[in-house]
């Protein structure tokens, strides 16, 4: 692969990732899913107290992930501050502020997303954030 090919790939993967972020902000789950690879995998690390924690494989399960996130929290801040692209990988560094829909408790955390793209689609999405804060927010009394 030439340097020009790599640059073209990185530009396409960055545009894809930014578009998925826009669709997430618009709560457009169908629009997100159409940009996922058929063999997509999502890994959200954290305890079972977080409704969307776990591994999701294939478009149907990935749809469930995004639907569960959007039905579990209200998003007040979800800012991507930095995008780092290298070959088929995009790393997004940002911050979020959410409140749980069950009890209104706040989740405030930096995040890092590690995304692998294939054939112009998201193949693998890994989410890293302060899950201790999220676990506490989803606890019945925020404890």
C-alpha cells in the first residue's frame, strides 16, 4: 500500500467515524447500523450494573447496544476532542456527561474509543471510560 493509499484510507475512516458520531448525536440507530460491517463487534467494558456493558457481535446485537445506550441515558455532553488515525484504526479521545434515565444520576467521564474499520465500515468498536462512575450512577440510590 502506498503512502497515498494509506492517506486515502485514513481520510475515509475518519469521515466514517465522524459521521457515526453525528448519527449517534441524532439518536439515529438505523443510520449507525448501516455504517457497521456485517461482522461488527462492540466491546463496552464494565460491570453488569451498566445496562449496555458487554460484548455485541453482528449488526443485530450492535443495534441493541446503541438502542440500550440511548434508552438508558440522556446525553448532555458527548464531545470528541481528538481523532487519531493510523491505517485501519481510528482512536477518539473525548469527554461525556450523561444522566441516567432511571434516577437522574450523573455520569461524567473522559473516554477513549478504539475503532477498527474494514471495507468502509466499523468492524470493531471498543469503549473505555470511567465505568466506576457509571456503575455508581446506575445504582438505585447512586451509591
